[in-house]
C-alpha cells in the first residue's frame, strides 16, 4: 500500500513513509480523533454542553442565493470530503477507537432554516446555542450542521438576501482551524456546480492520513522520528506530578473529576507601550514572541499558584508539516506539553531564555501525538487533560480578519465573514481550566488577548475579569518603567517571586472603605474577627473545663495624687454617661447555634438589666490585702459574664474604712476592669477622656443616630474587599512550614492534645542608660524606627537560640489596629495577630538584616487588617500553626502617666505579686526547727505538676503565701502534731526537674544534711565571716547550702528582691 524508498543516510535503516490514496473506508481513528473522542466521553460526558463545536458564521454581503442551493452545495462538499460523514466508535473486540466512512444519506448532516431573527440580541442568543448545542452524533458520522437565518421577519421566500446568515457548525473531531480555508474553497466551488468535481478515488482523504500516521508510529527503528520524539517527551515529563493536573481547583478531590464544560471568557488589549517594549526585548535577546509571551504566562501562573515551581502548560500545533495535508480538511492539531521548573530566585530574563530553549526542542518533536506523549507517562488510560492552555498567533488568522473573507456563491452573490458579535464575555464553554490566547497583528498593529476559564473553578465572570487585570499588571511590571522603582533595563532582572499580582487599587483597597453608621443595624450584628478570636481562645486554646484563672481580664489601677479628692457620686454619674456613649461596654457575645455564628448584642436597660455595669466598694488595711484584691481583679474568671453583656466593672478600694463623705483620697484605689473581648489598651485613653468630660461637665454630647459604633465597624469589616491582602499573605507564606515549631531550648514540650494552663514566667529588664543611648543613636543615624531595630535584634536572638534556623516566622501582635481615623474614637477591640516571616541569610551583615526586617515589617503592617482567621484558613491542611506560639510586640508610650478626672489627678498604681524570699527562709527554718520535713515547691510550676508532687510526698500540710493560695485550694490542711527528731529522720524532700520523665523525689536525712555542712566548714568553704547571696530557687537543692548552711555557720545571708538575679 505504501511505496518505500531506501534511505541514502548511512546512519539510518528505516522506511520513509508516504501519504497515498488508500480507498479505505475503515481504519483506526487518528491520534487527534482518539484524543477528542476520549476527552468528550471521559471528562465531559456529564455536561449539558457540547465543548467541541466549531462555529463559522457567514453573511450575505451582496446579491441573493437560494436556500436550496446552499443545501445542495453543502451535500456536494460532504460527498467530496468523507471526513464529514465519518463515524468514530470504540470497538470493544479490537479494544481500539476506529473511524468508519458512512454513506451519504439525508440524516448524515443537519440543516435548519430560521426566520425573523431581527435583533442583535436574538442573533447572539442563536449563535450561542449553535456553539454549545448538542447537535451531533459522532458515533454515527453526523458532524456537520448548517443553519441559514433570514433576519427580516417579512422575508417568507426561500432565498437569502443581504444581511442574512449562513452558519456552519462543525464538530472538532472532523475539523480544525486550519481546515477553515480549504472548507470555504470547497464550498465555493460546490456552489458553482460540477465545474470542479474530482473523483473521490483521486483525492487523499483524512482516513488516508490516519493510516499514514499509524505507519509512522509503528516504525520500530531506534532513530525513527517518532521514537526520537518518544525519548524526548519521556525525559521532559519524567517525575511530573500528574495528580495535580487540576491544581487550580481548591478542593482535594481533583483527579478524574468530571468537567461541566462551562466557562467564562474575557478579552483585553495589551497596550501599545507594553507591546513595543516586549517586541524590543524579543529582538534584543533573540527570542520569539511566542517564547516571550509564554514566559509572561508562566510568571503569572507562578504567582497565581502560590509559587508552584513545576508548571506544565499545553499549547497547540497545526501539525501540517507535510505538503499533502496542508489543504486537507480534518483534525490534525496536536497538543504539546510545555513543562518548566522555576527556581526561587530565577529572574524573568533567565525564564525567557529557558522557555526559548524548551520551545526549540519541543518543535523538533512536535509530531508525536499527545496520546503517545501521555502514554510514555502511563497516563493514557486516564486520558489526562491538561489544566492550562496557551496560544500565540503572530498574525490574526484569516477567519478572524474583518472583511478578509469573500466567497462568490452564485451570479452576483457574495458572502463574507460575520464579525459584528462582541466576543467579550460571550464564550460559555471552556475546555481547559484556564486558557490564554494572544493574537498579534503586525499590520494594525494591535494585540488582543482572550482569557477563558472553567466555571468549575472560577464561579463568577468578575473573577475572570480580575484575572485578566492581574495578567496585564504582570506585563506592566515587566515592561513599563513607571510601575516600579527599578530602571526599565533592570526590571527583567528582578526575581519572578518579587512580582506582584496585587493591582494598584487593591494595594490601597483599605482606603476605599467608608466606615459610617449603619441605619439597618439596630443592636445586633456578627462579632468582629478580633472578638471571635478572643472568644474561641477562652473556650478552645485554654482548658474550658478548668477556668481557674482569667486570661482576658484588663484591670487598670489608679491612685489619686496626694491632696486630691474624687466624688463617688459624680464618678458614678460620669461612668453611666460614658457607658451609654460606648455600646461596647454593655455588649454581649453569644454563639447563635441556629446560624452557627458568634453574635454581639448591645444590652440596654429595657432588656431587664438593672445595671449595665457594677461598682464594688471594699476596704483594705495592709499591702498584702490590697495585693490580693488587685490580684483577684486580674485572675478571677467569674467577674464578667459575656453572655449577659457584663464586661465592665469599677472597684473602689478604701483605705481602712469606707469614706463617710463619699470622697476618695490619695490612699484609696480605683480599679477600672474590662473584659478584653470588648476593650483594648488604646481604648483606655478614649475611656478616660470621656470620663473626664462627663465628670467635669455632667454630660457627653454626641449624635446617637449618626455616632459610629463598634457594631458598625464589625459589619463593615466583614463586607469590605480584602482581595489584595489575601494575595499578599498567600505570597508571603508560600512554602513556609507553618506547622513546624522553632527549635527552641524548652524544658518541656507541650503535648499535641494538651490544653494551655495560661500560666507562665515573665521577666522585665531595661537596657540601662548607656545601651539605651547607643540604641537610640543607631536608630536615628540609620533612619530606622526603634520598632524595626528591636525586631532585627530579636530575630538575631532567635536565630542564635535555634542554632541557625534561617526561616523564622513569629506572631506579631498588633495592639492598635485602628487603621482609619474614624476608628480612633471608638472603644472596642481592634487587635490582630499576623505572621512576620524573616528569611535571613547567615552571611548578611547587620545592616542588610535591618533593611530586610524594615521591608517585611512595613509590608506586613500595610495588610494588618487581614484577620488572623483568614490567614489560617488559607492553609486548611495545617491544624496547628506554630508561629502563634512565639510572638513579638512593640509598644511605644509617653512618660507622662498623669491623667485628670475633673480637677483631680490620678496616676497608675503599681503592685508586685511575687513571693518574698525572706518568708520562704522563715518557712524552711520553722519547719526544720519544729522537726518537720519540708519539700520546697516553686509557684512558677504548672498546677498539675504541683498537685502531682504533693501527692507523691503525701504531705498533710502546705505552707503557702497568701498570693499563692489559689494553687492549693483542693488540698486539706491538717494541724501539726508533736514530733521527736533523730538524725535518721528526713530533713527535706526535693524533686528532680523531670526533664527525662516524671519528677523523682530525693529524700535527705538530717544526718546527711549536717555531715554536708560540717564538711563544707571543715574545708573552709563556709565560715562565719562569709557573706552569701541567695541566688537559687527553693525547688533546687543548692538552696539548702545557700540558706541553712550559711545561717548555721553564722555567716551573713543576702536575700535578693524578686527577679534580682537578672541584675548580675
């Protein structure tokens, strides 16, 4: 059947295949036919659309033509070109897809006649139906349809006149875009009768190409064209993760997912300035516009997929290299996979060069059918369909050129292409998840882009329009010098990762938000994101079954200046006015189970609550009593009731007795206590300012109907656009191991299912005068803020503490997130926690780190309005976000702490809650002298540890400080009994740290202790002339020598103040 010719090349010994007329009516389907058949039946079989219809509308330009003449001419074309009556079926016996030429019968094609389609809207609807309608029966050879449309409702004849349409719809399994020109030529010739009617036996048919292709694929020679191509594609696609082929889909079940075929499309034009810069770059760097445009698409996808560095884009090739098939009607188009790996620091220029090299290699092996390419990867059975498509046309194809098509279909009858349809937003189908086609006309010049996206992924037309703007923004950053600070020649040398998808208007999106009183919101609204986080913290992060200590009480303690007084009556009235003005101070938080949402509700007097806040009056005599009262305000979990809106209380503490004249003096204390869910630290300035005005004037003036409330802010916060912020945080945290904790030297690691106790150890220190001076000078001389300098030092500290970890992500507490002036007069919770990620280079000098920290902090703060919950939701696969366990915060405040209420000055009170070490010494010596056995316990230890240690010792009595009684409420305290002590009796019990397991009790006898001290005295390690500084906590055994040993030999013991060890 095929003529053979011996090759003259010495290195080859394989047959040269030729395309010949076979006369066959049955054969294996071509690779392109098989691909389309399988995709339609596997991926789109559930779709109510036809995704492989090709639409080609023509319009009568001059003259007229009879409808019957059109039909007969079409029949002639079908007769002449057998591909229009070729059935494609799966043969289960041979387990292959085959093609079978059918006889010419009436129902082998579809012909329809419509009248009265007069308006553009009606015509557009008709064309859309033709494009998406299921008119074909591929398995029976019905692949062509003609619909003639008489526009005028008054035309009842059987002829088409000027303005009427001839619409051809052809299934892609029989037709590609390159077939359009030969089809029109064949149709035009058929319209002129039998003047050009070759015998079917003399014209190569599409089935002959399928046989020719099969012969090429069957060539087993190692150096055959197809086998070379197979090796190339196997190497290119080796190791590619085909399971992520639809990785733009947000859900996890992405493999073999059926597609609806529906899509959204948009068209846009690349500006002339950008296009000129692109062409200049292509010319200067000796790359094609295809490679340059594809590189731009890669850069766009790299950012869109959150820095996916292994990208695979499919493009099409006409695949008509042989002269015999250049004018043949059929489907020859092949899909080529352009896979590229992008390095983290790859520049755009490097990417373009890589793409150009890849393109050259692919074009050498473009003839291997797509089915064979995926077959080498073991994916032919699934017939995977790539996710992203790209096409660049250097010239607008003749089918899309206005007025470039003219056919003479009869005497004086001329037909031309129909182009009055607006293609923007018109295409209702999508074969790929995302496809970009760029068509550039060198003659106009103009560059049109068509972006088409699957409705399975992108739910709205607006989403696709937004994507097109982001792609244009990428082009602008690369080819327009006005968008970035870098010179135009350096822009292509910046890392691709530094490009941004955020549009200029999104960067400033927060400035477009208008905060105002919402008349539709009465007294109830969803809680703010900050409130929801606090509310969940109390119930989830910390043990909800053991609320022994409050973690979100905010007591502010004040004293009056000496000689000043304050009227309790006026204070009560002023508080009432202040509470009335700020609804946050009488707002409840309740979880609504019906709508599954946390709600806030303003509580008013009409809600049967006698008071929206409480004033408590108590007395104290000693500092210990005052400390205990203040401590209770901070730690008591029962002071507030969020569900009832009781979130504020005022505690007046009189010295010795309640004042008979209802005046507070300088020895009295005022505590304003708030629940943090409705109040933050900056709110205190607003509270005191209004309290002072209310106390002084007896009124607070504000317009209740227009006054902006926290309630309004919470609603607007949930409605405002955060697209720019969302993309920023996705970009910043890409490839960050958010669930991996930093390697810090913990004494003990929290178990995965362990609740937080809320207890901790904190220290405070200052830099000292000299270090503070140098610190300020460095910040000033380097034009950097103290905040950024502090953060840089902290990152160095963490870097050293973790023994060289370079990717550091910490939680940055934003304690005043009032990013708009309108919010600065509202009492409420305006806090957020955002991740601050520092990827430092160990080889940096401090100045480089400082610059990096300044940059990342400034950018992160710009998007600090993006709620923490949203950031966490962007990473749903992570259950525990480790960055929340390490935080940093910078607070700046003025030294003037004096505030006024009326004519009286109040100042913050300061109190210490630390145990006095001398009392510990007294307790130890008292127990020993009474003949008891003591076991020292540290109040810094968690409650569960303290309880376990007490259980081990089986102690009957616990000697506690009045500030630590809450840790031992469940322990029965019995009376002491008379004890006789011998040297063999136990003196004390001390526990190991427990770092290797459960803490172990070590029992020390009196004899052991005395012998130890005597030995120290014998070697003169301790004597009566020594002065010993007590440094060690009582729960470590060395404290015995420091305390009892020193006192027993008559030495001098110095007890440091609490926290005094850090002074050394």
